[in-house]
C-alpha cells in the first residue's frame, strides 16, 4: 500500500510539473503575441504620422504655388 501511495504521489508530481510547463509555454506565447501586436501598432502609427506629414507639406507647397501664381498675375 505504501508503494501505491508513493507511485500515486509520483504521478501527481509529474502531472503538476507537466501542467506548470504547459502554463509557462502559454504565458511565453502570449507575451510573444503581445510584443508582435505592439510592434504592429508602432509601425502603423509611424506610417500614419508620416502620411500626415506628407499631406501637410504637400498642402503648404500647393498653397505657395497658388500664391506665387496670383502674385505673378497681379504683377503682370
């Protein structure tokens, strides 16, 4: 009976160790996915910022050209 209890205890310890290993793997995978999502978010926000900057510069250039044409027209 003592050997049965020891065998049962060993199985329980093995099961516990396996469960902890799986839990650690899941946690590591979750962390990896979070980092990938964070990187994607950063890349997306950088791209949006760059597009906004390009639009702002383009608008200013168009306005400058329009003002120059108007000035040229007035000056004859």
